C-alpha cells in the first residue's frame, strides 16, 4: 500500500491560501505542502454564472495566477468559499455590523 510519504514524494504541493483551516485540512489528510506566496487576484465572475459555480470559477482564476511560475512536479492548490442564500451570493461582510445584518 502506498503511504502518503510515497505518494507525494515527487510532488511539490503549494497551498495558495491564507486560511488556517485549509492548512489544517491538508495536515489532517497527511498531505505534505508548503504555503505559496499569496497573489492578489481580482475576484470577479460573470453575472450569468450560477451561484454554485462561482467558487470553482474563482479557484481557477487563482490557480491561473501561479501557472507561469510552476515548475515540473509542482502543484498549486487553491480554493474559494462563498456564502449563498436562496441562490444569491451574499459576499464578504465589510465589518461586524454588515456581518450581523
């Protein structure tokens, strides 16, 4: 049986996320990784996109920002989270009052 250390020995996994939870999930899955320098990506998406497709779309935009600099054997992991209520993306709150609303 392949153990995680054998499966990932030839892969350099870069986690492109500031989220402590995402790092924790990678650690819990015994996936060796290192944090990538965060790139500022404009998180915009077409208005015609279904709300449930937005996180995947944004994740692909984020991954594309790293593509030119990846070398053989490197993999970048990106993610995005959105809050959807009744098919509408609520967006990130600007402050605690906005979050409460």
